[in-house]
């Protein structure tokens, strides 16, 4: 596991169950409120052992890499 993935896991675990507001660049999720989740590799045809993360809001979720989830200021408390 690389350092970014380890840091992203810590960030998600520290914020588990907390409502966060997305204020990143993706306009489809701008100002949405949701929670964070750790996902395992879901590629059944060619597993990579990558760990992905998701921001789960009311009607959808944004799957993110460790680098994306660690972007400064992307989430604020709701």
C-alpha cells in the first residue's frame, strides 16, 4: 500500500459516519452532502488489489482514488 492510500484510509476512517459537504471541482457533486466509504477492488475480470473510495450522497456516489480524496479542501463538515 502506498503512502497516499494509507493516508486516505486514515482520513475516511476518521470521518466515518460524518456528513460532509463536497466542495471539489466536479459540478455534478458540488454542495452535495454525504458520507465516505472505503471500497475494495471491484474489477472481477482482472483484480488489481487497488483500494478505491466513494463519496455517497442521496441518489448517487462518486468513486475516487486516494489522490482525489486527499485533495485539500475537497470536503468540509456539513
